[in-house]
């Protein structure tokens, strides 16, 4: 039986690399990247909007991982519009025109703005250019959906796991590694993350089942900042210097509310499909993910 041909856009991104490594035997994957990653079936091109029709004619499925994430130093709104809105529409239209069967957009929960709980009915009120243009793309992509062309927008929680993982969890790990006293004990919030392994295998199910529409996905574990910090200490085998300092966080909350929101707030996500429904019988846990990030087997 012939393998499904999958075109991955942004193949050097953290999530794309994991998807390719996990499923290059399950699908016939072609990667489109801006730099050479060493993958045997790779097209290196600086401007993804210059991709020709022939590439799309050979691939039934297109997954777009390319994006510019929220970056306070990037002030040019046109950059976000070009990469997070115009590019996905171009790619999806190319795929549909050339008889593709499914376009999968890796979107973001940033489209919802600053909320503590997300479900299918949560209003989208983005607070930055990243979320704004991701939402604009999702809305436009949904209009391209038809009986012959499935459009899927995946909105994952914060993705973690494996070495060289970007994001706030890596920053927290680096902070713990400094071996200084940290005031995170007693922060008993509840947050859901998403292991990159779990996401890669969810994408496989989305392709095989031709799942469409907006899909929310997160690990089903709910963990606190205190639990994360204590787990990092335990995994790396160092003395736990985590202590409770409630007054400190009240002061930080007054001066730097964004920092407190990242570290102390809740984030509950109601998955569109459970990980089990997506065929993930043994999801990677938060502790397993932290061990991978720390390089401890």
C-alpha cells in the first residue's frame, strides 16, 4: 500500500522536526525549509511564497509549521501579517488548487488572549500581533474547507519536551540550574502543557482520520509551578532550594503583572479529542518531558 504524501512547511521548526522523526516511516514526507537540516527529502528555499504548483501536486497533505511567534522586539505588524496570515492562505490555496485533500495549520491558543480556561466556545480576543494574525488566518482557512478539501487548525497548549526546546519551560529549567534560592513553593496553580511527542502523534491521527475544524489539544495532566520546579530539582539531583514567599509574588504582581500571570495563573484546556481518541495509548508525561529536556534518561 502506498504511503500518504505529506508536505511539511517549516521543517526545521521544533515541532516539525519531531513530527518528521516520528513518522517518516509512516508517511512519505517532504520537508520545505529555509536552511539545510540534513533530511534526505528536503527542499531549501528562502521564500515559501515562491513554491511552485508541482510541489503541491505531489502531496495530498500539507502541514504548515511556519510562523513568527510573539516577540516584543519585533514591532513591525506587517511581518506578522505576512508570515502568520498571508503565507498560510497562499499555501492552502496552492494545495486546494492542486488537488490536495487536507491542509493542517498549526495555530495557537494565543488567539484567545489572556484567559484561564479554554474550550470550543471561548471567545477569541488576541492581545498581540501573533495571536491576531494567527486568528485571521484560521478564519480565512476555514472558508476554504469543502467536501473535497479538509481544513484543520490545531491550537496546542505550550509545547515542551526533548532537548533544545524553546519556551517558558526551558527558561524555568535554566533558572533552576543557577542553583540559587527560588520562591516558587506554594504556587499551586493548575496548567496544562503539551509534550511534543504527544502532538506529533496527534497530527498522525488527524491525517489518518481526516479530522477537520478547530482542534484544541493539551496533555491531560494539570501541574503547578511549584510541582514543576520541585520536579526539576529532583530530576537533576540537586538540593531543593525552592521556598514559599507569598508577599514577594504580591509585590511582583503589582510591578510586573505579566510575569506573575506566566508563573502563577491557571490554564485549563478542554481538548476537542482526548489523547486516547487520537490513538495515543501511552502519552508522555510532564516528568518524562522534563527528563528529556534535562538530558536525563
